[in-house]
């Protein structure tokens, strides 16, 4: 099968359009024929092995990439199922998350896969897993969005941000979205109550206080982020998606400082992860089918042009998601 492979860390030039063996599902896995896959900021960081400290993790790899085939988010049709898998069968349209998604086939744990939302294309469904799951956990579980709560989202026009705005509105929160000038109309169309164009205004100096801040960028200091919080507000740090290479700590430094500071201040400072979850995929599908959430797809690229897609995401600050069609 064809796949996008990587044998060393570096820029998009290390990505290769290669022939590799088709994977065989384990007992608890499904084999999916991929129709579309989505890029995430994580793919960029793993491709470069940046920040360097992250190479100590099993997900990235110390000297070479831990997973040779790039990508995690996919949508497609089930080709085969392992012996222990129930509830899925060949021919089912699904979406999910697993390493090796930039390929014609991917094996994924059955617990990381769910039926594709009715009414969404494969490209739209592929946009959901990681970004949608991150937004859902951040909005629902960490900042606990609900009616009457004021939430500021820094990085509202990105892959996670566009979902976070919509999910927060679905839970009834009052949303202030921070984005660049060219994306003001987009985030307003997603339901944001207030939009801050960071090229003109500094949200940290506006004098407004919010019950929670969801920081998806990692480009502001803890002092700036805390300044816009109520005295007992919540600051949620996701790790950031800023494309600044060559660093040792990267956004990890901000996360560590936030963790330490949380021990001494009244405000709640939380660093959160978004592990794959079938239950959360089902929730996202329900939001999509009800019309409360719609994926924002910036551009699509064919599988062979994955390196070009990565360069585009890095250079153009893509709004919403960049999708690879297989």
C-alpha cells in the first residue's frame, strides 16, 4: 500500500510517499481503508521531533520517529476486524484515531473508532478525532462550560479552536474568541459572542474578566492569561500549537510553570491531555448530526502531497483543518 513515511526527524522534506506492507489487525483492532486523514499540530511536532524534550516520550521517539508512518486522524470504511471486536464489521463507515493514518490502510484499536457521523463527508469526519476530542475535554471537563459562564478561547480559528467555540456554545457558555483579522468573520459565524482581533487589540489589556480561559496557542505569559480571569477562574493549558522550531522545552515550559504556580494561587491552572476515546467520538458525532458542530476544512491535499500539506499548515496558519484525501 501507499503511505507517508518518515525515517528521521526534520522538516517536511523528510516525508516520503512510499510503498509499505498493508497492516494486519490484532484481535482487538479494526483494519480501515482510509478515505481521508487530517493534519494536526502534533504531526508537525512529531515530524520535527520538536521540542527536543518530547523525544523522551514513546509517542515521539528518541533518535528516530517512534512510528514510521505519519498521521493519526482518519475516516474510512472497515476492511476487516479482529477476533475480539464486536459492534463493527466490514463495510462500516467509521472515523477514529491511531498512528499511521497517512496511508491507504490503518489498524486502530476498536475502542478508538466510532461510526462516522451521518451527513458528514469522509473529509469532514476525519477532521474530528484529535482536535474535536481536545476541544470537548477542554470545554466540557476542564473549564466546565455552561450557561452563565464566560469563556475566552485563545486560538479560536485553529483546528481545536473552531471546535471549542462551537462546543462551548452548545453548552451555553458566553464565548470570547481570539484570532487573527482574516478569521474574525469565521469565528463569529461559529457562534462566538465576542471576537478579539489580536492584530489590533490585546485581550490581556482589555480589562475584561472571564470565568475560564482555554489557551490553545501557548504564546502568552501566565501573567497575561491570569490577568483576564476572575479571582477563582480556571486556566486550561492544552500544550499549544505554535510552529516555533528548534526549542528544547517548547510549550512544555509553560505547562510546567503553570503546574507549579497552581500550588500557590487561588485560580485553577490545569494542563490537560486528550487520550483517544470512543465515547467522546460518539458525543462529537451526536453534536455533528444535530448541527451543533460542523468541521471547518481549510484545504485538502492528495496523499502524495502530504509534505506540501504540512508546509501549508506550517506557513499559512490554517483556519480549521487541513485534510489529506486518500
